[in-house]
C-alpha cells in the first residue's frame, strides 16, 4: 500500500515512512492510494487477531510481526473483549473503548502505534521526537504508549486549565526521561496550530526528527477502524454509529470502515456547545467561533484536523482543490462545499446533533437512573444526540463510549450524585508528584523548548 497527501504536493510513501512522518511535507495528511476491501472474519477470532487482519492491507510488510504487536497492545486492556458492547436501551448499545491503561479510546490506537514506532525505529537505528497537542486524552494515551520506547522522545502540549484534573495528572505524573509535558496558555486549537507550524518548518522538522501521534498520523485513524468492524461483526448489519466528535478522526474511521464494506448505515456526529461540525452537516455552515469551555473538554475544538481527509475524498482526491479550500478557510474562518458534493458524501451517511452542558448532565442523570450505568460527559453527548434524531435506520445503534467516567468525576457526581472511583492501577493518581512546564501561547518560545529539552 502506498500513501498520498491530501494536498497533492508530497511524494508517495509506504506505511512505515507515513507512520514516522505523521504530517506530509506539504502540510497535508496522508491517506492510502486506494481503499481495500474488508476481509471476512474467521470464526472465533480475538480482537487482536481481527485487528491484525483488518490492518494488514494498510501495513503490508512495512512492520513485521503485526499480529504479535496487536496481541501485546491489547493485552494491556482490562476487559477480555477489549472493546465490549453494553446495551442501554432497545437496540441502543454503548461500545466501551476505555478499558486501556489511560481510560480513553485513544489507547486502542496508541498502545499499538507506540509499539509500531519502536519496532520500525529499532530496525532503522533511528530516533524521533514526537510533538503532540491534546485536548485531554491523546496526551496521556500517547505518553503511556511510548514512555518505554527506547528510540522516542515526546513533548505533549495541552491547554492550561482546560482539561480535567484526572486528564492532567495522567500526563504530568509520568516520570520518564523521554517525556515532557507543556501547559500552553491558550486553547487546544492554539496547541494544534503550533504542532502543525513546527511540522511545516522543514529545517526544524528535520533537525528534531519530528513525528506525530495525534490523529493527523494515519496509523491512529487506521487502528480505530477496527472497533467499528468488530461491532458490526457482533451486531450484523446495517448498524448506525454515534460518535462524540472533536478532531473528526474517530468518526472518519467509521466512514473508512463503511467504505471498506462494513455494514454501516449512518454516522451521527455528536457535538457539544462547540458545534461547528453540527452546523456544517446540518446547514453547510462551517464557520469558526470562539472555543467555549465545556464539561466535555476533549470536544472543545473549532478546527477539526481530520475533516481534511474527508474533504479530499469529497474533492475526488484533488489535492490542489483541497489545499485551496483549506487556505480560504484559514483566511476567512468559513468553508462551504458544493451541493452535489454534500449529496454524494454527506446526506446519505452523516447526521449530526448538538448537546450543551445542561443536556449532557440530564442525559447522564437519566441514564444512571434507568440502567445504573455511569456515562462520562463525552459519551453522554453521544447518547443525547441519538435521542434527538428520529430518522435513523431500523438497525441497532452503537454510541462510542470514549472515556471512563472516573476521568471526569466532578461532572459525573454533579449529574448522578455518585463519584466514580479510579481503577486500582490509578487509585493513587492524586498522590503522585506532577512535573510540567507552563509556557505562553507563543510559537517561538515553544519551539525553543522542544529544541533544547532533550538535546
């Protein structure tokens, strides 16, 4: 499998080079040159076996021992099913993606991606510096995925004061020589812009050997395709999915699973008060607005990086047209697509709904009263979005459970009166010493920190 950039000006690469590069050198995101057909499941396959089978066409021979890497990655999950389905209503299931080490869906990809990095770098005798931005969960999952890697340094940027205490401490209490955590005095979008700017500075990128584990890295999106497939393996089809959405990578993985042939009907994009994606899918209004802090901070985003991959497909894989649209979006804060594009790519696949903080708390309370199940605020946004939509298919609905309720204990307690405890491996989290650096929202200052912190 070869990979091309969504902006059409970067050379084609194989999987291993795409893994290490993260962002293409023209500023675009890598996508496969073609979408493979989903292989049929064999009876009795474990999650790790199915994952290796689904991802094999994307990886080829670039990473040796893929199935063993999958076995190792998913042995870190606390549930034997890895990503179990839990029924909460007639035909409505929550797929719990939070049984990994850091209690968020990001572990599903990053426990594997970290192992892939170490395997490829060891074979090549190379070292990289990962720079990533997080709105809360990617940072801790990335750190946990690479903290034991002998060939990787990592710097994670997060918006100061805009994550939950659990999210912050899961990053700042990891004391490993290859890990640095930076609190940026700005928003997640500011952090993400800095990461992209560093990658677009070719001399700096080459000097530092930069690599990425945000969902701009194709390997992240690829690994997330698997749990859509395993859910449809169990529930047959067609299945609808609802995805609490921030950076668009998770729901994009669902579109890719559908494109590969998984029996998926509709994909519901669930937004909080930062509803740029809902406005786009409903009204073709993708116009930026100030980020509003919410109870679901991982979704407090206005510029969703992975939407670029879908836009590339909507433009019939015309990288020049995609780059022009994105340039206008950056200049004007607005993006619109033509009616025929919307009809083909959006109207028959994507639905969207918005749930504000009051609605989120109400969903959490009612779900607990009805089923005894505690939802984190992000998953509650998804469940609330499903409740708003009446024109779904007749098949089952799966809402992705993206985080463990114990990551957001204040919100859960406010809604239900119950304060969820952390699992045993994190029970002493609030007693652990924190290490992080607060930096201004200044690209030059952050670049200097990255350049000097390990070398």
